């Protein structure tokens, strides 16, 4: 068994898979994505990238054993509640991740990888991994899928990647789930001044100002020029990056 889904394994198979395998947990969110994308965009996209990455690994002669967990569909999204979201507090998401990690280790797994699809989860996920490894005899890794590339030629527009409900995510959804994209995708009205969370006044600063998300209408950039061809390239690029990351994690933790 080189790749399997946790939900489809018996408990004995789970125990055996934990001896050599990597448990992979995707996490997403349910939140507003402007007027043209569904609430589950982050969840759908992280699932798509993970599935493509595992398909790529399966074609290799020697590939890691991976046990895929069901995606965690809820994340930390209080900044999207001005419109609609199902949000976990930072403390709750941290506790949920800690419980999942603890359950996996108790069930026999010693190598775990979390793959994230929502920006609001990123810092919480990374802190959860660091804290867990301090008290548990496990090796745990974490990444957000958009940060992993194939290390080849830059695909797309790094100036608006990943953004939110903009060109990047809309292109990915047009490639992965075109039936869920409400078309036509209208141009985003320019917002002045630009929101500080996306345009800090000095490099290295993180700036949040009350009401900014509502002021920009829920998206960070204009999605109207998104297209499925670009989305397919972007998905393949991130899937290749994730596949290489999984292989590297496997090789470093044998």
C-alpha cells in the first residue's frame, strides 16, 4: 500500500501504515470569496493540489507511502465574517490540530504533514507543529500549497499570488471547478487607498486596519482576467512543488 485514505483503512492497516508512512492532513476554510467563488474555495483547492501531487508521486518507481486524511473544512476566518464564514477561533483551531496530531501519534504515526489552503490558518498551523514536536516523539511538517512551486520558470503573476478571490484563486477554480465559478466574473472596482493588509507601508510590516476587508468588497485584486489555462498551469506547478516536498520530507525522515 503506497497511497491510501485513512477513512477507508481498518485500524490494523492504520497501525501498519504508521510504521513507515506519512500521514497527510489538508486543511481549508469556509468563507466569503467575493461574488463569484464559493465559500469552500480554499478547501476545494487544497484538495485538488494534494490529489494532483499524490498522482504525480504514484507514477514514480520509488515513492513515499502516504495516508491521506479527510480535509479539515473549517479554518480561522474571523476577518471574513463581515460577509459570511464558518470560523474557528485561533485557540480552537490550534486545539483541533493538536488533538488530530496527538491522535495520529497515538494511533502509530510518527511522520505527519499538514497542507494548508487558507491564509488565515498559516501562522496557527505552523505554531501548532512547532509546539507539538516539543512534547511528542514525532516529526511534523507544514506548508501552504501556494508557497510550493516546481522551482522552474515562474508561472503566473507573483504580485497577486495568492491574494483572495482574485486572479490567482479564480484561475485555479476555473481549471479545477469551473461549474462553481459564477460567470461572468466582473472586474473589481479599484479601491483607494489600497488596503494595508495587502500593501503594507514598509517591507516587513504586518498591518491590519479595522474594516479593510469590507471596504475592498472581499477580494484583494481584480479577478476578471482569470482564465482556466493559467489556472491549470498554476495547479500543476503547485502540485509538482508539493510532490517534491513530500518526497524530500520522506527522504529526510526515514
